[in-house]
C-alpha cells in the first residue's frame, strides 16, 4: 500500500449488494483514490469478479487488518444492514478519525444515532438510494449534517452518483419521505406490473404472455420518462389518451380517485415506518 500514501482513501464498511455497486461506480468517478472494502463475509483469496482487475482496491475482513491505513480514510461508506449498525459502529469507532466523513446508506439510521455511536461533531451524510442504484438507474436522497464540509459533500455526491442522480434535501426528516417515494418505490412498480399481468390473465392471455407484456410495458414507460426528462409524466399520459379511446376508457376508472388515495395512504405508512425505525435505532 506504500504507493497509495498520497492518495485519498475511501473505506467501504460492508461489501454486499450496495457496497459493491457504489464501489464499482466510485472506481470510475474517483480514479485517483484508493479504496478499502471491509466485510467479514469477503473471501480474500477470491475477491468478487468485478474487482479482480482493479489495483486500487484493498480487501479486508476486519479493520484491524489495516488499522493505520484505515485511520487515514477521508470518507467511510457505511453499507451494512441497519440491524447491525450499532455493533458495527462500536467495532469501528476507534478507526474513524473525528474529521473523516461518514456516508451512511443504512435505512432508518439517523444523524442522532450516528452522533451517539461515533462522536458528536462527526461529519455525517445520510443517504437513501434504492434497489435500482445497484445498476446505476436508481436515485438517492441525501442530507448532510452541519459538520460536513463542501469538499466532503462533493466527494459523497460523486460516490452516490454511481447509483443515479442525487437529490440533496435541506432537512433530515425529508429522508423519510424520500424513503417512502423512491427508496421503497421500485416495489410499488413491481407490484403494479404484477397486477397488470394478473389483469392480462383475466382477459384470456397466458401467464407468460401476460407477464412479458406487463414487464416490457413498465420498461418502455420508464425508458420514455428517462429519454425526455423535461416532459412531465402527466403530459405523456395526455398525449397517449385519445378522447373516446381505449386508454381513456381505462383511465376513467383508474383516475376516479381511489388509486390516488391508496398511494397517498401507502407512502404515508412507509414514511411513518421510516421515522419509527429511526426512533427504534436511536
Ligand atoms: N438493497 C437495497 O435495495 C437498498 C436500498 C436502499 C438502502 N439500502 C441500505 O443499504 C445497506 C446495505 O444493504 P445491502 O442490500 O447491500 O445489504 P447486504 O447485501 O446484506 O450487505 C451488507 C454487508 O455488510 C456485511 N457486514 C456485516 N457485519 C459487518 C461488519 N462488522 N463489518 C463490515 N461488513 C459487515 C454483511 O455481511 P454478512 O452478510 O456476513 O452479515 C454484508 O455482506 C442497508 O443498510 C440498507 O438499508 C439498501
């Protein structure tokens, strides 16, 4: 590791689905940095295939394997399960310099919790990506506490952008709403796709036929929204709804208010659960 003495060091705590996805993106976003990926589940003799050719990643199972090096990290990416957060913070605290930035993507883990587990004054960024972040098609909401410097925020932003756009919010409470809309959101679209496929079956299509139609329609609608980001979704809906046509016949039922009410109820429940998880972890 001697050649990395002058490089900025970024340490990933937890190298599961999210840790791997964000490190993969960070490797191209920050080619001059050196990365540590620390996870007890890693097989050090057989690192994940995506990282075998990279020379600027060091793998470890425990921070005690490279303590001095880890202590020089400018930023830690915290990507372990929320239920492990307390014990992992306790094990890591002595390796995290007081001025190092801590970027947590753990659901429901609050600034207050991290201040207690690490230290008051630790620069912390709390972010909420989503499932699609693992393939670069997600979105993350992020909030920085008052101790995060402008350059730490830029660094965190570059790492989070590996998963898709980053929306910085001005109040931590908004992370609960981010969780309800985009954090949990992919599951809502999967459910709508399931229900649409089910509806196709009740119209006489085979299970496979119906699923392929519903799935590809979700992919196509998403791709159109991606291709033309300046056109509001409602505008597209109007464009494809000819008066008196088939889409109009369906939307007359879909837009009777019931779906809107249900989505508002569902996202309210998700936001409340996110806040509750924050309190449970505190
Ligand atoms: N997946 C998503 O769609 C998604 C979306 C938004 C936010 N998140 C958040 O992202 C975080 C990570 O999720 P994930 O899906 O990547 O989970 P994951 O695949 O389970 O990865 C977590 C990794 O952390 C490891 N770990 C456990 N204890 C550790 C320790 N002491 N030191 C270092 N690593 C340790 C786990 O090892 P073991 O398996 O051996 O325990 C596991 O490999 C979670 O907090 C989750 O809330 C995930």
